[in-house]
């Protein structure tokens, strides 16, 4: 409760000098409160109504104003790791020496707090407090995944392995052209006629090679597993392949799976590849 005495001159109220010793000054006219000035360390905002007269006693209600002079926001972790989701570090808000309570004294919002860079925490006073304070924190860059690139192939989009149908005479030249380590090749024996080379993008790709049989309804059924859990480049030596597959390659990489029956198209004689994850580099 505050009692204010106002003296008027040309309709404007002036505050007697003895009131200047407080934390606030109220300037008013005959219609009520006009302005509040800050004096000293505190700045107050009027929320109640006052009726002014040449000499009055007025009741007013005030909020503590959060400013850089009297309040601070402390973030416990000013540099946070990237998570791919909203980053909300712990923080504390003080008015003078008093720690404020979220939901009672202030509400908090975050901005730009997902991607790497500078994020902002904004605290807005409520209840007995008003004004806003901001604090910034850093979201670190995304961690660089340690991946062992095995090939020199220019993969595009979602592609994670390449395949090539080659003669046996081209295996060594292809390995020299496309592999970081040309000697790191696993051989799978599936026959004598042709050769198919598999080039994984990274060491996270795993291959399985299995024979298949054509069912009456036109579908393929897996038969025998010739090799599995293969990492790195693979050469499959196969019997002659026509338009009906006799084996297939199953490739997995970070939750993605491709099942690729090995056969040729009757239109252009190329390998039949219907997957965004596979690149055909047949010469």
C-alpha cells in the first residue's frame, strides 16, 4: 500500500521531493496515473487504478520489474551437445538475491534450440514480476560419424552399394579403379560362368548371398545361403544368368535392407535393379 500526495500545476501532478527517496516516482494528472519513473535500483509497473485530486491518498499495486540491474538468468550448461531434438539446459533465475520459481514468478521459452548454433532462453515475469530477461547458450556441431569409406565411387542420394556384371578379366582393373584397398575382396563361389562385383559405400554395409528358386506363382524363394555377414567388396562367381534369377544379394545398412535378385532385362540386357539404394556401374 502506497500513499501519494500530488500537487497540480496546469493539470499535471508533481511529486513532493520527499518521495524521491524511494525506488519509484508516480507522475499523474486529474484522470489518474500517467507515468512511473525508475529511481534507484528498482523499476515498478502500476497494475491498479488511482483517482487523483489536489490532495489524495491512493492505493496502488506494483510488480517487480526484471532488468539487467536487479536480475540474472544462469544456464548451468552454456554449451550443449546436439541431440536432433529440442535442447533445454537447466537454468536458474534470480531477482536480486532471491531465486524465482518457474510457473509462479516467471515462464520460460526457447528459440533456435534444435540445430547447432546459438540458442536463446527468454524468461518473462508473471505474478509479482514483470519484464523479460534473455540468456544465450550454444548447441555444439553434430558429431562426425567415424565411417570407413571403402570405395572411390560417387554415390548419390540414398545409394549405399554398387554392383557390376563383369568378365573375369575385368575384376582386377575394376578393383584398382574403385576400391581404396584393391586387395580387400571376398570371393563367393556360385558357379563358373560370370562374375558380379559388389562395392559397399562404407564398412557398415553387410552382404548375404543366397540361391533362389522360382515358385509356381512367379515369386522367388530363398534356398541355400552361400555366404553371409560379408563386409567390404565381394566378387560372386556365378553360373550364366539369364532372365530368371538363380541367386540374390541381400544388403543391409543402418536399418535399410535391399533384396536384389540377379537377372538381366529382356529390353536392354542390363541388370534389373529396382532400388534407390543400389548403383549399377557395369562397364
